[in-house]
C-alpha cells in the first residue's frame, strides 16, 4: 500500500469542505424558496380576500358595474398567480374558472349589493374602512403594473367621490332622523356640517344638487329652532313687564307714605 501524500489529504479535506458548503448553500436556497413561496401565497390570498370583502360589503348605492368588474379582475389576477405558485389548490382552480366567466361579462356584470342606510357615524366609519381597503388595492395594483396608471388615477378619484357621497348621506340622514324625533337643534347641526363639508370639497360644483337640498333642510331646521325659542322670549318679556309693574307699585306706596 502506497502512502498518501499530504497534498492529496489536503485536496480531499478541501473537497469535503466545498461539498459541505454546497450542501448547506443548496439547503439554504431551498428553504428560502419555500419561504418565498409561502410569503407569496399568504400575500396573494390576503389580497384576494380583501378584494372579495370590498366587492361583497360595499353598499349597493355606491357599487357600480364598472367597480364590480374592476374588483373581479383583481381577484382573477390574484387567483391565477396563486395557482401558479401552488397548482395543488383545487378550490382556487374552481374560483379561477368562475372569475373568468364573470370578467367575460364585462359591463353587463350583475351587481347584487343591497343598499345600506348610512344613518350614524359607526356605519359611516365601516364604509370608510372598506373604501380605504379599496384605495390600497388600487394603489398596489398600479405599483405592480396590474393596472395602468391612468386607469388607477381615475378609480382613485372615484373612491374619493364615493367617500364624499358617504358623508353627504350621513349628514342628511342624521339630520332627518333628528327632525323626526323633534330635535331641530341636532338636525340643524347635522345639516350645517353637511353644507360645510360639501363647500370644502375641491370640486364642490359637482355636488350642487345635494348642497341645495342640505341648505333647504338647514333653513327649515333653523326656522324650527327659532320658532321653539320664541315662547321663551315672550315669557321673558312678560316677566319684565311684571317686574316693571311691581316697580310702579313700590313708587305708589312710597308716594302714599310721604303724602
């Protein structure tokens, strides 16, 4: 048996280290790939869920066929990408087919969202949160080149328009409820807030019709408040007249005492 030279031993040790390094690197790459796929799946599933929530929960008076179609397109894109990451998800396969059929309908897509009454701050806040999610999804879609920048800008303006409508409905309904409950003071405050809100909008001319309605409602509520305070003023005047008559009696008594 020939003796092994130190050079061969050194080469074998180096080769072993290299192999161990490669094994470690490959394992690291595999783990990173698994983590990245898991991250993508979680992100896509979250975006898919958020769009579905907006599509289902936005009140019917604000949901248009165009907006419903936009959300359905987003959902289809996310579902297709999710399926590309994990082809084993049968549920997503069925969802993709369903969404493709809906997108194919175009502007004829059916809107089944029921109108919802925006009658208090809690309900208005709920809708505002939904609109914030919609705003975020449109912005993200534009960043990911899933939506052209021009179309994204137009939809962001539409989201802001819906937000204005939410506030108009809130102030109008709150004022009308207060009037029905015989609280013209509270009604006047609600209508006044609505008028001020519209006037502060950059495109206030777009809302001239609801502004005119709110101004008329404000004038009516203000008239009722003044009418309700009128008896108080009359009572004060009667009290003042009575006190004056008493002062007259005192003068008469003083006059009799000194006569």
